[in-house]
């Protein structure tokens, strides 16, 4: 079930949100919480249950893919995992679309463990000997970065300027001699990749392991052609999981 369907509590046509205001204790001194209900406007419901078509929400490549779906009906890509959550609802020109994936194939691949530090704004220049621009990388590196680290990290960093560090993987198609054209693995020729207004510092930390790349077709189906119709659809979907606030369905407690 998508996050949209779990997001709302519906009762008698009222969209409501629940939250703990303060602890309430029952007869046996067990904490049972509290509930508050607030009526929501259709616009608020639409905003809270859809994903905006922005880099901030989808990442740079996820945004490109979703735009392609909305313009052309579908988009194909290859990655270690999906770049857009299954069942996401997006809005364009007053219409609402649900995004779904079809897996069309698999490719043997190698995953290289890495440590990374992404920074926005960048603190290095492409004139530095240890820095290379993303566009100057071979296609095999651009693909591995664009569908992996860069999409997720720039989605997070686009919300605020700052730094994100950690460990992860770069995944390349498996070949008998490895990704010989790569400047990033197995031995990076540059410490830092400049991307947009930021930078990504990389280091390979171990041996590659076998994995798979997956080919996906991302498609969008129309959920509603107006805000009112969309909110009605949300109510219909959420009612299957809603708690009915009626005496017959609730215990005294």
C-alpha cells in the first residue's frame, strides 16, 4: 500500500489528522495516548498526499524521469534500485498521476564499496588537479553516479546547503576486465567530482561484490483530473483502513 493511502484517517467525509498531545493514562496506568482531529481543505489534502515534481522531492535524475513520464507517458532507466517510490502520486496542470514501475530486465553488475562526502556549495575548483567535473567523466561513471549517489544526495542537499557523508556503493555493469574506462573505480583518479553547485568526494574502501542492475519502465496512470476528484479518490482509498470513530467500534478505554 502506498504512503498516500496510509496518510489519512477518514470518517464520515472528514479528513482528519491524529497526534499525541499529552500522555493519558488508563485505569491500569498504561499510557494510551491522545487524539486530535482537524478538518483539512482539499488543497491541503492534495499537498500532503502528493509528491511535488521538483529536484528537492525527487532528486535531479528522478525529476528528469518523472518529467519524461508526464510529457511522453513513460521513461526507461537502469539502476540498482528504483529512483521513484512505487505508487507516488504527482500533480501536473490540475491532474493527478500515480507512478508505477515495470521491471523489464536484469544485468550482472559489480558493486564497489565507497565512502563519500557531498558538500553544497562546493569548496573546490575544477582547476584543481584532484577535482574533475561530472560532465568530464566517462559515461560509465556518470551513469553509476547519476542513478545512485548523486540522485539521493542532491535530493537531500537541495533542501539546505550543507554536507552529507557516509558510506555506500557505486554499481557498474559486470565486464570480464572491470570498468576499464572508469575514473572512479577501482582506483579513483580524482578525489572530488564537481556536480552543479556542489561537490562529491569519493574513496573506494574495499573489493567489489557481485550484484545486479535492473531495467525499469516508469509509467504514470491518471488518478483524477481535478483536485475535487482526487480528494474524493483519497477518501475512497483510505476508508478501507480508517478507524471509524463510532461508539460501536471503540472500547470504553
